[in-house]
């Protein structure tokens, strides 16, 4: 093998990873040293992504867009697998009623965003932009609600179904969602700050090195002094689960191809696009299998380490965000400027109003914290939700942060039907309007669940106080 710089296949991944790493470090320094950037609450990975996008567009450094797209796709699946493999702690294994309602709130927000996007895309397609891909409005909840990874996947799926530049359009919307979370969030944080409702704190006074042995080492977990590094075990588990996910998805698509090639052509793209959900499913099965093995004494140690798995998922999501934003093709937005502006603005406004109303119902004891956490997550990602939340709840005393996690878990269950709607909407006008109707019906069902399930229990609890 040739080991010199002439072997592009050998050195290209290292070069691309190195460039991303340097820009993450630069973005971190800029965020820490420049107050106006820090006050925007923009995550470091988002800033690094925009820096790389600017550098790529100016041609200062050559970036491999195929590699960036591949990294975005795989990092999303790896991140979710790492999160799902974590062993639930006591009190967090199930979110209970509030967790399920948080999940219903998350998915209902997706549906509100989908209706908003479809009204815009369908309206434009039947008036001033007849060539517009009518189902493109569904990219709004994928971008705002689920972030750049899913916007990338569904945008690519829509590109295969005929939407030119669909992937870049979705990633642009995801970037607009981050800006919406930061700009709108910061504006309203300042408004509430003037009203005296914001508690200020100095991050320099926080404890440093607060990872204790109890945090890092669970009971009966494999010891640090094993013959193999504990981090290596976590990476091996994630890689094994991802391989199983690939084999599982390949098996399903191959079986569908034998049974019904027509169905396979529709479902196959969707399954590969939603690889992170199938990965989470396989990871959940593996995690429960380990628990069963330990209960019947076939396994004596706990192999997962929650702290390291969380760090790996954070690493994957950071690189996913940087690569996703950096791989945007600005030229692809030329034909979508009007729908982009309308969806970006309307998505932020509608999401704000809807969550402002609904969070008072779902979180009556902490509507303020519940709103900022959900608005940050449902226009950006869970990290931007936590960033906004920490400004109003610095010590995370309310359950708002936990609701983001438990709600996302229930959101996978409630959101399963939405995956089918994504594919249905792109199958012609008839299926598009059927999808529109199904979204309205499903939204109504979720609203009924949020507003009426558990009301008697809540009333009884208040009566006993």
C-alpha cells in the first residue's frame, strides 16, 4: 500500500476530520471570547458548521461534500444508538404520564409545523410556483423539529423522488431553525429578564471536574482496570449494533423486494433514511437482552457505561451538525428562496404560539421553563433546548430537562405514523391531500390525549393537597 499523500483514500478521511476538529476548536474559542456570539446561545457545533460553510464556499480549503454527507448520515445513527444503549436509571426508566404527554406535545408540534409547511408549499405550487415540489412543506418539521440529521435524510429521500435540491433545502431550514431558537429565544429571555424572572449565575463558580465515581462507575459494571479499555467496549457495542441495524434493514428491504417490488421501492428509501430509528430499536433490543442475560446469570457484569455513551453520542451529534451545515449547497436555494423565507418565518411564529399555549396545559407548575426548553428543542435540537432552559432554570430544579429526554422517547412511539406520511405526501396530489387530512385527524387525537387523559388524577391530587 502507498502511504504517501498520493493515496487520497488513505488520507482524505483524516484530513476532513482534522479540518472539522480545528474549526470546532476555533468556534469554541470565538464563543467563549466574543460576548456577542456567546449571548446568541448558538451552539459551538452550529458556529463551526457556518465557518466551514463559508470556507468551503470561498474555496479557501477543499472539502469533500460526499464525505460530509456520509458523516452526517452515519453520525445521526451512531448518536441515537449510543443514547439508547444507556442503562435507565431509577426514576427515569419511564416518563409516566408527564413523559407520554411530553411525547405527544413534541409530535403534535411536528404536525402543526407540517401543516404550516404544506399550506405554504401547496399554496405556492398552485399559484406562483407551479414547479415547486408540493410535499416540500413536510421538510419544515423534519428541519425544525428533528434537526439537520433528519432534514438531510428526508431531503435526500425527496431528491430521489423528484425534488431538485431537496437535501440542501432541508438543511437550510434546519439552519434557520437554529437561528430561530437562538434569536427568538434570546429576545424573549431578555424581555423576561427585564421583568426580573431570570436568575443570573456565573459559570466560573460551577464545580469543575464534577464526574464522581458514582457517575462514572455503576454498580456491577466492568472495572476500569480490565484487559480492554472501557471506552473500547462502548465503541464495540455501538459498532456491533450499527452492523446489526444494517443487516436488519437490508433483510427487510430484500424481503420486500421479493414480495412486492413496488412497495419495496417506496419503503426502502424511507427505511434507509430513518436508519437512526431502526438503530434505536436494535439498541433497545440489545440493551434488554443484556438485562435478561444478567437476570438469568448468563452475564455477571454491566458492560454499558452511561457516562461514556453520553459522551460518544455528544461527539457524534456535534460532528453531525458541523458536517450537515457545511455540506449545504447555496446554489440549490436559488429556486426555493420564497418558500424558504415563508416556511422559516412562519415555522418560528407558529411553533412559538402553539408551544406558548400548550406548555401551560402540559406543565402547569413550570410553564415558563417548559416552554423555553421545548421551543429550543423544537426549532433546533435538544442541546439548544437545554441552553435556553439553563438561562431560566440554571440548576435544572424543574423536571423540564428530563421531559426533553423522556418526551423524545415517547415521541418515537407517537411519531411512528408520521414516517409513513412523509412518503405518502410525495406520491401525487391525491395522496398529498389524503396525507394533509390524516395529519389533521392525528393532531386532533393527540390534542385530546394531552388535554383530557389524566385530568381526573390531577384534580384528585390537587383536592388531597
